[in-house]
């Protein structure tokens, strides 16, 4: 894979992660046009079910949702006193890397096949 292509999919993934991280706040504060743009970016084929608007999420956002749910189901809360390892390094990111690493190939595949 050419280096510029690698940076391109990484940049796209980064933009989508940032968007997903801020979408709720943007939606709450946004006007009707902003809300429509957010909904279009997240997915398609929206339906109302029990007063909830449900989409078919685009692949990248569906993956982010699965990663988020996987992380919430499989990660116990870490007490602040337990964040230091024997070497003195902060272990808080180690858990994130371990939990999300299995999704890396799927993330790369989604963006390289766009």
C-alpha cells in the first residue's frame, strides 16, 4: 500500500471517529439543517420504531458502535490507584489498545474499500 493511501484511510478514519465522538453534542445544539446533515452522515433507511429514530448505520459507524459496546461489556472500571504498573508507566491506554486492536483490520478494510 502506498504511503499516501495509508495516510488517507487513517485520516478518514480519524475524521469519522472525531465526528462520532461529537455528533450527539452537535445534534443537540444544531439547527434542523445541521441535524439533517448529521443523520445523513450516520446512516440511511431511517425508520421510526416506538418513537425512536433508527438507522441502518454506514459501515464505519456500525463498527464504531460495535467497538463501543464491546468495550463497555468487557472492561471493568479501573480504579485510579491501579493505573500504575510496576514500571511506573500508566496502564490506562494498554487496556484500550488490547480491547480495540482486534478491530483494526476491519477498520482498515472499511476505509480502503470505500
